């Protein structure tokens, strides 16, 4: 997304000559193209309505003047440009092809804007869909200069052929592929002083000043003769005045405060302030050394940076995140930081969506109602059947689930759920309902389910404490059930550590803890070692849930007898030995079909597994009278016997 937003494009900037009439306005017409290989297929040139040629031609052409004015009133967004009807008017001027000398008409076209590039485009209708649509409408020539995949002239009767290929109908450049044609045509233009290879960017310069009061002052002063210079160190820092007065005339109040702006001898302090991105683009670095009042940053910035995670919505990609990267590279170039990037990883969170409800009003529009004001009847599978407004009991239309917004009135304030169930429950629901990068569908029943789980963990801890004080864990004396629970505990620790620390899939981490809670609930061993194994499992549950339900786990950690707060406790470590299995179960297949399940020692070799599989009574029944062609052993998973 950032690459597209920056819009780096390598192409050729070239100049078309102009006929006698047009050359009275300007000497030549400059365009930029990323497809110089199609230059020999230019059949007209388009200019923006605000282009000097368009304005000059309109001086004696009222219809063109009206068309130019109409274009000025139209949309200028890329979406508008893509969907609007392509329209234009002939200026009467001619452009002269830079290599062939051929004259082509110059049209004012509503899809060309002065704000983009040079305000003029060379049109190759055979190989550009927009140009093709325009040329077809105004009966302009459409001439193919790129062959199709078979090397033939492409069919351009209904649409443009936009793929790259080998040049045809291009004189001396015939037979060249895209790269070769790019270089050859660019070199020829350079030789004739008609063009040059250039790299353009869609992104424009960042205007950082704002005509408002709130914002960081710009440390610049303006002189009586129009000069602007930075303030000296002695004149810094500049603090915004607090004794400002706002009036009905609007605008920044500091522009009306000579006490702030007048520096004497005709010098004025700049009264514009910085765009807020100017400061937020580097505050992550300033946080590392916020107490340094003598420098922008110090060595602590290099100690802490780069930031481990940048978490933001999709819109941040081409806004704050992009500008923070720009700013960081500027600070790197000035020696303020050593790292090349400000952030190690990006997590783009999804949107919160909720049900929508509405009624059609008298004007045919929609009146939207908040989900909290609506009662929904569902079937036994939870699917919505009908909905009524609580205030009048009359039906409303169920509009489906959409992103929470003011326009659809489907925003749900979590405070009511927090007041009812506590913040931990709402946190658990939001992290469990969906991965963070996906949309989260708000569900009251989901919140209630999360609350039941929090209460279940609470009961689990208190019941465990009531069962007695455990002894020290002795791994050498554990029975099979105790080993199984301990294995489940450490498998859960490993999964949660990876899900939270690397994958940021909190929902699967929570699911893993839920499975461990189920295993602990089934474990009824109250022997000294049984309690010790259960204590390890219970403490793991509390620690693994502590980033998600911090308030409940803070209390539960103390209930388990710990003096330090759970936030200060170390994250649980996995014990590789605990995750080892004494035995494993393998599926045995005959010709791909399940015929048996056999248990083997975890260290059983291939020969032992193969022999046991072939000796199993059910397997013997299905291979009897057949020749065993192959025995495939997939370690830790299955045995497949191929027989015919």
C-alpha cells in the first residue's frame, strides 16, 4: 500500500513540438510516460482544462471555454477519474511527434489534471483503455504498435491491448521487447534533445504548516525584506502563549498578538504552527529520553529503538506510519538514531462490526436505531428472525452487520458491559472473538460467555487452594495421569508463548488456556504430587491469562500465595522434557484406509513399528491373500501398508 501511495515510476519525460499557432502560447508540450515503447502509436495528445494551451484556445471558442469551466467543476479524485465519462474538445492545435514529425491533434480531456504530472498526456489508444475509450468516442485513429503473445497484430476493435510485448509498426524499433524498446527510444530522444529518463513520484511534498493556534510553533522568523531564517539556539524554545483570546472572526489568535510575533526591527516570529504529524512522527523516540531538556534525543533512543510493534488501523499505512518512517530516516541521516526503521513489526487491527437496524422514513430515507434499543428474536441456532424497537414495540428492519459508525448508529459503548461484567470480561471477549487483524463482530452473548469463563477460572483457583497445600514437584515419581497433565501444561505454555509473542493471535492462545482449564477440571488427583502438578498447571493458567484479564489474575495470583504482583512475575518457561511422550499412538492404514490404531514406545524404531502393524489381527484380515508391496512409516503419525 505504501509503495502504491508513494507511486514511484520510472519513465521518460519527452517534448512534443507544436504547430505555429500553438507555439505562440509555449514552445513545446511536455509529457511523462512509463510506456515509451508505445510512442510510435500516439494518435492524439490530451491536456488539462487548466493547461495554458486549453486556456489560449478557449479565448476565441466559447464552447471550449464552457467545457473548461465544466471540467473545473468536476471531481478530481482518482475514483472520479476512473468512473467518469471520458469527454473532450479539440483545441485546433497540433502537436508534432518528437521522432516521426507527424502532426496529431491536441484535445482538452476531462481525465487530465494539471495537478498530476505536466498537465498533458500522450494518448496511445491501441494500448491504453482510457485512451481507447476516448478515441472511439471521437473517431480518432487507433494504431497498434505492440504485438500479441503470438507475434500478431492484436485485436483492438473493442478494447485496448495493454500487455507488454514486441514492437510492430514502429520503424527502426520493430522487434524490440519492452526493456530494449524503453532504452532504445529513450536514448534516441536524449540524442535529439527531446527527452530524458526520469523517476517520478505520485506522493507530493509535505506541507507542514497550519494556520491555527494549537500545534508546535515553527522556529522561523520573517524579515522586513521577505527573508525567512531559522531562530538561533538563544531564541529557543518558543512556547505558545496561553493568554490568547478567540473571537468570531476565526483564525489563529496568535496572528493578532504582536506581543508574540513582533521581534522588533521589522522582524516577525512565524505564527503558523506545525502539522500534528510533525510531532507524532517521532514521539516514539522522544519517549525514550523525555527528561532530556537540552537535546532532541540522546543515546537512550538507540537503546530502546526500534519499537517492537506498531499497531494501527489500515488507514495508518499511508498516514502516520508512512510519515513516521520518513521522519525516522531523516533522524538517521542526521545521526540522531542508528536504526533504519522505527518499528520492527506491523499489526493492522480489524474493525469492530455490529448489527444494524432501521426504518424507512417519510422521505424514503433510513432512520437508524442503536442495537441497544432493539430486541432481536432468534431461532434455536441463534439466527435473527425479527427485531422490534424497545420504545414502541414496532418492528424494525435488520440491516445486517457493518462497521460501527455514527451514520448507521450501530456503535456500542462497552461501558455498559464493563459496568455489568467488569473490564476483564470485555477484554477477554474482544481478544477471543477474532484474530486482531480481522473484523470483530460485537455480540452480547459472546460477552456473557467470556464472563462465564472468567468465573470458571476464579472457581478453579479457589477450589485448588481449598484442596490443600502442594508439596515440591518430584518429576521422577509422577504417574501417567500426572505426566499427561504436566505435558498439557507445557504444551499450552509453548503455544501461548508463540501465539502471543510471535503470531499475535490472542484468540488461539485463549483457546489453548481453555483446553488446559478443561484438563485441570478433569484431573481429580489430590495426592501430594497430584496437587503439585495441578498447582503448576493452575499457575500457568493465571500467568498466561494475565495480559488478557489483568485485574482478575492479579487477585488470583495473590490467592495462590505469591507476594509479588502477577505483572512482575516471570513468564512461564516450557520444560522440553515434560512435553516428551513415553508412548505414541499411530494410525495403521491398508491401501489408505484406516484399519487399526496401535500404541508404541516413543523411541520405537521403524522395524518394530512395521512388524507390529503387519501382525495386527485386523490388518492381517485386509492383507490376507495379497502381496505387501510397500510399508510406509510416517514417524509420529501413521503406517500405510500398500498391498494388492
